[in-house]
């Protein structure tokens, strides 16, 4: 008789323990009664009917999911390896349990396929330059497809883009050629400005012969003032030479 009472007591304690659940502040519990959903409970202390009700815990915190590197062929037929990170959270615990078998795995697979599909619509230069636009596009597409699962995708970021070594060398040569082109343009613009200033100065000097003589003297002074200068070139007016040749 005592053994039977002990067994009853242990069984009652087991029933009481299985009927009490404690959910954390960031958790919700989806309760199924005989296989049918009867609502969401928690957080805190939750009571369920043993053997009749079951509770599924759902974490409502933001999940950071790393998308593995995907082989992507861009619109201009360049092969890349791209990985990304997805930030999402559950906003409807009941849909996350009843609408999809495993919302974490489903979201991961959806992010991988969407990443390959979207990046394949862009050229390589667009992928490198329009990162924000691509991130926004990925977030919209993934969020739209996970909405029926009660999952809200808040952010998608493309992390690394691995280029083939041949493409890296070609881009380096292109960047070097671009820098040379800019240097030549800057030099040409400087020559143009110099010629314009010289033309303006020559026009003003032509008006006043005395100004030309002063410019000659200033040049001679500068040449003589340099250390180690032994030769001075003195400009002679052409009119004077013509007079001598005529005689």
C-alpha cells in the first residue's frame, strides 16, 4: 500500500511539473490542444494540460544568419563568389510554427537562392558600385516571401565579393590607365591656362615698349642672381639686327 501511495505521489509530481512551463521574456509559446492551435501564451509562467496540450517555444529576438558563399554569374558573364548576412525576427509565432516546418532553415535556403537570382541580374561593375541598391532589393524580396511564415526580414547586407585573380589584375590595369588619363587631362588644362595667361601678358606688354625693356632687365637680374651662373643670354631686338644686316 505504501509503495502504491509513493507511486501515486511521484506520478502527481510528474504531472504537475509537466503542466508548468516558464517562458523567457523574449519567448512566446504556441499551444496545441489535441493537434489544434488554441493560441499563444507567455512570457512568464504558463500552464498546459498534460497529455492533451503541447507548447512550442518561439524565440522573438533578432536572428543573425550568415549566408554561405554562393557562385554567382553576373549579367556580363563573370563568375563571382558572394556571401551575405540576413537579420530577421519572428513577428507571428503561430504562423512560424504552423505555416512552415522549420522557419530558420527555410529562411536560410530562401536567402541563398534569392542572392544568386538577384546578383545575376546585375553587371559586375554595378554589383561593386551599387551595394546599397542590391541590399535593399534583397531585403524586399526575401521579406515578401517570408511574410506568410510570420518572419520579418529587417536587413540584408552583402559582405564579401571574391573576384577571380585575372579580373583583379584587369581592374588594376584599368585603374592605372584611368589615373594616367586624369593626370594628362590635368596637365593639358594647366598648359591651356598657362597659354591664356601668357597671351594676355604679351598683349599688355606689346602696348608699352618700356614694359618690355623692364621685363628684359628683370630676367637678366634673376639669371645673374643664381649661384654658379656664368653665362648670361641677353636678348637683342630683331629690329637692331635687321639694321646691321642692311648696312
